[in-house]
C-alpha cells in the first residue's frame, strides 16, 4: 500500500489486537498507577523531580590554600573522614584562646 493510504479505525484496532504484546508477565506496566506530568518531555520531568540543594543553613566557609608538612597532612588524612572539619575546629579553639589584638 502507498504511504498516503489512510487506515480505518477498525483496521487499526484489529492490527493492534493481533500484534503480540511487548510486555509479558510481571514486567507488564500498570498504567493505572501512572501520573500526568507537565509538558516538556522526560528530561523536563526528571529535572523537576531531582532534589536540589537547599539554602546553606550554616555560614559559608572560604576555600584557602595553605602549606603544611607532609607528615601532618598524612596523619590528618589517616584520621578518617572529616579531618578538614577537625582542623577547622582546632584552629577556632586556638583563636579563641588567644588574646584579642585590635588593629586600628
């Protein structure tokens, strides 16, 4: 048949009924559980469902580069995850123990 031929609804329904099912057994999709999502396709739907990071609840930290002895860095890293946070805490404690110097 030429591609411009129109098929009747009955012919289409009969072809669909005669076609083998693409899903079998437990893999069959239950469309009753489907939900309608806003337009934009799959990518837009997935993007809207992804959780984005919320506002930072703690003050932001500043990234700096300092030079430390290799032995010190190795020991800190060997202490496990969170070593940078522990270094931050130690430095804060040290700062709190120092006398306040005012520069005018």
